[in-house]
């Protein structure tokens, strides 16, 4: 995933989280509200995981094939 795709995906997750949080204000207590709150939490978790994954540097496939010199 390149930077542009990463940023676009993170922005979409943020939109999902924001929209779910706004919907929570309009919903009465109950199962539907709980589900929408869960959507907001999952979107936030995925966004944070995406950010952490972007920080982690993984070796390329080619580097695992090379023998040390």
C-alpha cells in the first residue's frame, strides 16, 4: 500500500468513525445504538492499526533471499 492509498483509507475510516459518532447523538439507547457505537470503535481501532503498520518496516522479499556477504 503506498502513501496515497494509506492516507485515503485512513481518511475513509475517520469518516466512518465520525459519521457513526454523529448518529449516536440521534439514536435512543438500545441495540441499534450499541451497534453504531461498535462501528465507531472498530473504525478507530482499524485506523490506529493502519498507522502502526505504516511505521513498522518489514524486510522486502528480495532481502530474505540474499545470503550474507
